[in-house]
């Protein structure tokens, strides 16, 4: 039991690190596209680690499958949103690199 | 559990089910057939409300526990005298307006925005009004009120987007205040049922706060002075049939909930200061609304400001029949006078707006300065307007006269000279602001060129105006009905 | 993990009260109607949070489900009103080119 | 216990800060973005209050769909060139508003603290009657049985809101297609997502209704999921909205409230309005919920799309 809890804590913490890194990238990277890249990639990985960590707490395969589905859908949604945001940014002037989208 | 007698005619249930079904049917059938539904529904609703009134009068208040679940778990419908008279009024005015609206909102040929959307809104409004008048659960009343608001705002939007938005903002603020009041009341008592709440003991302060919040919210929806700002533009710019519904019925819905709160839910909490405050606002409404009505240049705006003024009288019942006055011998008279005023005003105002609608159809406008001689082109219409004016001014033998007489007697008996003076002044002011359009309509000696307005449509406002007058002559049945289920108010006959 | 304790429930209820205050602030300071609509939604969710938290506070055997059901109803009603408000606002902007309702002189009739 | 309290205190603080940013923030778009985040945090608060049904509704409807409505309005206003206002609120106004809102919050807080502790509300009453309701989820039991009348009116409120929005349609485009035309590349991630999501969304929605009888979930949550899927499919340019004059569309709109009302009316004919006989409770409630899910999904999607703007 303890071993499973340790795995959960480790994996969730790893996931959190990715989230922090993604957020730092969003704040520090110079241009719009690398910001977007940092955010989506890191968040996706972060969520994956957290889902994996939580999976160790599950007692049945059905719940694990649902977790996997959540991760997959969140990833796809993030990719789609990233595409939409990038498209919106392209529609504008290059120098106005997404100032609207902060926040 | 006080289930209705087995085999009893489910009148209250039908009053909810039928208009809801009609609304759904109207959405499905579309603008070609939807206008015709009212020709079936109207008579049906008139019969059902008549049966309900008979049930209430002969068997006492009806209580329907929906789904068979007893309150506080379930929701109950209340069929007492108060609900009864307003349900009857709704059936009459709704049917009249529905028949009247066959022309402006019917469609020959292709479906239009108006011919499609008006009818679902109209039937849903009917259902919402009925649900409010017989609702016995404060949260359910909230949902019903929101349904009412949606339909009313949409109808205003046919005329003016700006007026509709202003109305919606007031209504939203009002809803939130009302909702907050309910939340506090439920958290303190664990029930939302009006009858159970009446028997609950809970901290006075909580009840005061929640009662004040609910009332403030409902006042915004009723448009009591000084929260009336949204009403004249909304009622003045909506299409005539919509204006008739809004002025005659919609604002009465939130008023009836206020009555239920202060006469049924927490009669003991109504302090002297509070009830006096309501009547002072009412007096302000009568004077301010009347003075502004005098300054209007359009017929519909005069009628709309008149609504602001006439609403004021309704709030005189709170010091005269509520709070400390509840045990006085004149309480029943004052309370019934207020309700008679609501009924008489409802009928007269619907008649006036429909008459104004016909004037606009005939002339293409409703500028007072340019309606000279319209009485000769539309004699029936202007006769209806004049009759309705008689009732609004409170001249005998109209329903408006009886209402003011009852309230005036109570005010004098109670020593509320100020209120009595405001009532008299309000009557004179009403005469003044209604004289202007009637005078212009009769002026000149020629028949102006107008578009054709069919005879039978002129009969509709006439019928409503006649009913408003007749209310003062055949007053016994509605008066007796109003008394059913009023435990707090001393039973005093009309001829005492 | 156990749910929030008694004190937490009070905390959420008080948060609801402050949220209502924040919404009222937004409603007063902003003339822009979209921001007013947003403020209304904040007030609404503050009321709901307070409702739920108060229902939770009293709970001996699980949260009171009745407030929860009422809140779900309330959320749907709020969305319905928001949708109409937003549609009216867009129409106002199309007609008049503005997103505010400046105060009118009382007594002056609306333009038809 | 203290760790939980600390977490809750932090959550409350975050909720308040984000709410203030949503209300008082400078830019309109930023304010809306904060509002959506605020909705998500409120959903989290609901999880802490063990209101999973409400958390789902708040996240999906309160944050998601309301956010979409606000963003949609923002972008329309921007296209019309009326998004900005000259200058922010004046300082005296802010101070006055701060004082008023502070008083409101204080008064409400005092009322909250004055309420007696330990009221059970209606939990015992619900628990006692749950066995006769046909479902095991107490929230679903309240929504579809004990207070089914509320829910019936609520479904009509939603539907009438759509009719009200449609009533703003200019005559020239009546019966036309709602919303603006969407342009999207057919080979992008979005359109792949749009193709993948419908079957998955359908399964999730059916599951939410089915599970809603014993676990959190139900028609409103499931309807929102379906509406979101539909909105994405439209955004991806795979299908267009149906015209408002479509007969099938109108049938889908009234199906849910219609079935609900019919069940209620049949009950009235047998003596109990909205009465759901114990023996058939579960199948009846599930039928109502599936019909409602369809209507809610269509209504929500069309509410977000707005009034008809293009000829059919």
C-alpha cells in the first residue's frame, strides 16, 4: 500500500514540475509561438504524470481506463485550442504577438 | 396528506399543463398554425378557471401536492381565493389579447420572425403567470418568475431593444435579490413551502433580512417607484398586445408574491415602519407617475406612466391591512380593495392598450396632437378607452370606484389622512391625464382618413372595459372568492 | 480524503458573501453591459456557493441534496437569462453602435 | 483536518482574487478569461463541498457555456467596433461602489454567521423517500421526482430563452442558419478532433445520464457535453448549424419538455400531477432524462450560436 502511495506522490510531483515549467515558459519565452508550444507540451506531459500517479490509487481497470480517456481528451483539446489560438495569432499582424491572450 | 378528492377535476393542474403544452405545440407547428391554438385554448382556460373558482368557493382552498410528495420535500400548488381571482383575470385578459393578436402576429403566407416566436412566448407567459399565481413554493416561484421575465423581455424587444435590455437588467437584479432571500430562508428553516414557512419559528433577524431582500427584488420587477424607470419605455414601446399583457398581468405576478410573503409567510414580521415605507413609496408612485403621465405626448406612453401611478395604490394595503392593522375590522375591506384595484386596473389597462393599438393601426402613430377626430373614425375603440378611463379614475359604478372606496374607507377609519388625500389626488390626476387624449380624439368635426380596422377587433377592448366597469356592479362573487383561505384577515362583509 | 469540515463550510459561505459583494461592485462601476452581465453571473454563483455551503454546514448525513438540485436549476436559469441578455446586447450594438444604456431624462418618451 | 482547512482557505482566497480580476480587470477579454477560470475554481469549491453534480454543472454551464456566450458577444462587439469605452470608472464612483459592495458583503456575512448551526435541512426527508423515487442519486431524485415540477419549468425556461433569442432575428433572415459561417481547414487538428469526438461524446453523454441515476450526472450535464461536441464539430467546419425553420430541429427542441409534460399530465389524469408510479419510476425517469438530454443539447448549442444570421 505504502509503495503505491509513494509512486503516486512521486508521479504527481513530477507532473507538477512540468506544469510549473510550462507556466514559466509562458511567462518567460520571448515570442508567441514558443510560449504556446511550451505551455501545451508541458501541460500535456504534466497531466499525463498526474493521471498516472492517480491511477496507482485506483482499484479497478475501468477507472484506470477512464483516467486514460481523460488524459487523451485533454491532450486533444489542448492541441485543438493551440491550433485555434495560433490561427488567430496568424490572422493578426506579426508584431502584435498575442498580447490579447495574456491572462 | 391532503390529497385532492379522488376523481376531483384537476383544475389547477390543467392551468399549468394546457398553456405549457400549447407553447410546445406552437414551437412545433410553426407560425402558420400556432395563432389558431389560442382559439381552442382560450375557451378551455376560461372554463377551467370558472370550475376552479367554483371549487374554491364551495369547497374551500384547494391544495395540490405535486407528484404526491408532501412539502417540505415536494412542491404544492395553492388554490385559494387570491389565486382564484388572478387566475380568472389571467384567463380573461390572455384570451382577449390572444384573439386580438391574430392580426398583428398571425401570418398570411410565409412564416415570419414575429408570427413564429410570439406564440410560444405568449403561451409560456400564460403558463408562467398561472404558475406564479398558484405557486406554493418560493423557489418554484423563482423559476416561474424567470420564465415570465424571459417572455416579457422578449415581447418588449419586438418594439425596442434598448427598453428590453433595461427591463432585463432590472429584472435580473430583482431576481438575484429574491434568490438571496430564499437562500437565507431555506438555510434557517429547511423549507420553501409557503404554508410551512408560516408556521415556522426562526430568528426574527433572518426573516427580516430575507423578507426585505425578497421584497426589494420583487419591487424591482413590479416597478414600484422609485424602481419604475424601466417600465414606461418597455410598456410604451412594445407592440400593443404585448403592452396589454405586461401592464395588466405581468407586473401583478410579482405583486402577488409580495402579498403572499407579507400576509401569508411572515405576517408577524411586518413592522409598522416597513409597511408605512411601502405605502409611502406607493404614494410617491401615484403622484410622480401621474404627473409624468400629464407630460407625455404619445398615447401609449400616457397609459404606461398611468401604470406606474396605478401600481402605487396596491401598496396601500400593507399599512391598512397588514402588520398591526391585520386585526382591525377594516383590514378585510382594505385588502380586498387593493385586490379589486388590481383586477379593475388589469381589465382597464388591457382595454386601453388594445384601444391604443387600434389607433396606431388606423393612423400609423399615437401622437396625441395628431389624433384629432379619431373618435369618429373608431367610435367603439374610443368608447372602450373612455369606459376604461372611468374605471381608472375611480368613478362610480366602476370596479375602480369600488376598489378606491374600500381603501379610502379603511384609510379614514385608520386615521391615515395622508393616504386618503393621495388617493383623492390620484383620482383627479388620472382624470386630468386621461382627459387630454379623450378630448383630442373627440375634437374637430370631420372623420379623419384611417386604415381599415375591423369591427370585431374593436369589440375586444370594449369587452374588457365593460368588464372593468361591471366589476363594480357585480362585485359580490369576486369579493366572496377573495376571502377564501384568508385566515389572518378578519371576515368583514362588503355591505358592513 | 475526507470532505471539508465544519469550518471550511463556513469559510465557503463567507466566500460566497464576499463574491456577491464583488459582483455588486462590478455592477455599479461598469456601464459596459457585457461587464454588467458578467458581474451578474458572479453574484449568482456567489449566492449559489453560499447556499450549498450552508446546506453542507448543517449536514449530519451527507450534503443536503435539495440545495444542490435547486442550484443546478438556478445555473441553467442563469444561463438562459445570460443568453438573452447577450443577444439583446449584440442587437443593441448593431442598431445603435453602443454597448451601454446611458440614463435618460425621466418623462421623455423613448424613441419609437 | 487542518491541512484540508488550509487548502480550502487557499482555494477561497484564489476564488476571490480571480473573481475580482474578472469583475474589475482592465481589458474586457481578460475579464472574460478570468471569469472562465473563476468558474473552474468554483467547480473545485463544489467538489470540496461534496456537490459533484453541481461541480459538473458549474464547470460545464457556469464556466464553459457562459464563457462561450461572453466571448461570442465580445467578438461580435469587436467586429462592430464598440468593444471599448473611453476611460474606466472614476475614482469617486469606485469608492462609493466599494463602500456599497463592502456593506452588502458584510451584512450577508453577518447573516451567515448568525444562522444556527447543525440544521439538517431536507437530507433526512430525502434519505427517507429515496427508496420510493426510483433512483439512488439523491440529487437526481430531487430533480426528477420530488421537485420534478421545478425541472419541467426549467426545461421550458431554457427552450423559451432560445425562442426569445430567435425573436430578435431580422425578418429578412427568418428561418435561416444561426451564427456566423465558420472557416476551417479540413486537414487540421481541429477537424480531426471534430471527427473523433462525436462518437466518444455520445458514449460519455449516455453514460452520464445512465450513471446519473446512482452517481453524479444527469440530463443537464450530458446535454452540455453533447452541445459542446456539436459546437466543436461546427467550429471545425465539418457541419453547419441547421436552419431555424427545420422541422426536425423543432421536434428535437420540444422532445424533452414534451415527454416530461406528457408524463406529468398522464399522472394528473390518474390523480397525481407529475406523479411517477413507484414500479415504473426508474424507466420513466430515464426516458424523461434521455429525451431531455437531446433537447437540452440542441437548445444549448443553438443558444451559444445565437440568432439566425444567414439565409438557409
